[in-house]
C-alpha cells in the first residue's frame, strides 16, 4: 500500500454539520481521506476540477460536512500537495553504482507523476502553501549527499537536482499525460519531429530528412522516457569527466 492510499488515522470521525445524501456510501471522512481524494482529482483533472461540492460527493456528503475537517478549499489544495510530496519513496542512493541509482530514482518518480500528472502545474495554477516536512528535507539531503559523494561541488549538485525536477515534470505533462489519453495513431505529435499527417498535407514541402526520419520505428511513452533517461546519464557522465583530476 502506498503512502497515498494509507491514512494516518483511519478511525471514523462523527459527522457534524451537513447531512449525507440518502444514497451515501457512508465512507468515513478524515483529513487524510480528504487529501487523498483531492489529490486524485487534481492529479487527473487539474486544479480547476477540485470543488468542495465535487469532493464532498466522493464521500456521499454535502460540502458543509467537509468544513468540520478543513477551513476552506485552499487548505485542501495544500493538504493534497503535501500528501503528494510525502508519497515520494525514500530511496537509497549509491554513488558507486550511480547509473543504476539515477535510473531507479527517475523511474520511481516518473511513476508517481504519471499517476498524478497535473500536480506538475501546481506553481502555475494555484497559490500553494505547503510544508514538505522532515521527509522532504531528508530526501533533499540524500540527493545532495549522493551528488557530492560522486565528486560534484554544491552548485553542480543543485544543478542536477533542478534538472531532475524539470525532466520529470515536463515529461509527465508533455509525454505521459498526452500519450496515456490519446489513440495510438495520434502519438506522432510527441514521438515524431513532424507528424506524418502534416507532411501529407503539404507535399510540396522540401523536407527530405524529415521524411527519412518517419521511417524510424514509432516510439511509445516508455521508449521516450528511456531516451530521456539515457541522455541525462550521458550528461552526468560528461560532467564527471570534466571534473578536475584528484591530486
């Protein structure tokens, strides 16, 4: 069971204001359950889809019932994002076998963002006031230790952490979110430099190399992610090769 599905307090809390609907399933309302359901909505439908009425409907209750546990929608958003942060696994980072470590960290993080892809637009669409807590601090400490133990100075370690965030969040939105929701014949818009349909629409275009590129096998989202991962590993290797030789 993941941290997203696990609640810290599964004890049903007595309902206060707000009568449940007659067809209510009587799912217990807890703050952790509210955060979990909100994260599911945000992750798959976006922040604009999160309303107190819609959220309450998942519990078979009215929105007034939720206000016994949260003060307003902003608190719900903050709780959902904090839950997402806490759901990131605390991995062991091995600077000796760094390639395998980077692959594992990237793949695990991709799986989390693939489940909740629209969380990646949090800073753009919402004012979020979150506290990542000790878990997030420990994760950043492990990452910094990993890169500095590999031989990088602090500025380089920070650069690689920022690059990781951009890699994962941009892939979640530009590749996984799109490709997981469209028919296979439409993935040309992500996997090709120019979609086949565009070339057919403009046969007069002088683009022999573009036409040649379309002979390459079509790539799915997993192929594209492994391509991204390989490029990141090569870039890290290049940075390692450029480090001053030890005395």
